[in-house]
């Protein structure tokens, strides 16, 4: 009788052990699942359908990776290869979705060379095939940062950037601009903002209505033809 009781106790202890073990394993399994969730969906929006799809395909290398440990810097490396993008946001929607929202750059001007590239407001060069917008042309080899600074001077002056149809940059670090009314403005190397406002004042003066060249290259010297 004693042996039977011992056997029952052993069976009971064994069953309790199995129950505890299965419960603990379940908890571990759920915890493991929580920290090993895989990305199974990537959504990209903000650009054209074809461009969104292209970038989505580029990002597909992150599919089935752990969403918790995926670094945004790795996503940035891929997105920054596309010069058309000005800004973007990355959202992780748990448990398994990435949402990428893109903002395209604004096209500012066309660069005249054998590639016919556009320069964007992000300072990057983009294929001209991506825009049919009427933009001014830029001649000469220039630094993109200098161009963005020059555009900022124009925007803060009395001119609008849309009033120019051709922009020339010279190795001497100087700009010439041709307005949509075919008036050529020769700017100095320095004090561009002040020179632009002076040119605007001259153009607005009826006394110079028949003049089509404003030469401001030399400080304190005005030549109008």
C-alpha cells in the first residue's frame, strides 16, 4: 500500500513538473517572439508611383529583419542615394511594418552641359527627364553651395527667382543674370544683395527703359547700356 502511494506521489510530482515547465516555456516563447518580430511589409509614399516602387524595391533588403534592431541609419543610406528626395520620415508600425514618407526636392534650374541636369533645393543634381517645368539655365562650373547662397540673395532682394531665364557663373566667382525681359545684369563678386536691389531700382526707372545691360561689376561705378 505504501509503495502504491509513493508511485502516485511520484506521478503527481512529475505532472506538476511538466505543467510548470510548459508554462515557463510558453512565457519564454512569447517573450522570444516579442523580441524577434520580422518586417513583412514596407510602404513608400510621396513621389510618383514608379519612383515609390523603385525605392520600395531598394528597401526590400530589410524584409524579414528584426524590426526592433533595424537602425534608421541603414535606411538613410539607401534613401540618400536618390537625389530627388528633399526630406523623409521613417515610422515603425509594430509588429512588422515600415512606413517611409518622402518629400521631393524643388527643381530650381537647369544646368547646361551634355547631361542636362537639374539642381534641386537640396543642392543635389537630378536627371532633367524628371521635370517639364520651365526653369532658368545655368552656364559655367559652379559650387552648388554657392548657387544656393546666390539664390537666397535673390529671394531676399526685390527680385523673384522666376524673373530670370539665364544665369552665368564665371571662374572669378561672379554671376551674370539675364532677365525674362532680356536685360543682362553683371553682378560684382561681393555685396550681391545690394547690387540686385540697385539693378531692380534701375530697371524700374523709366529713364532706363531702353537699356538692356546693367554693369555693376566695379564697386561705386555704374555702367548702363
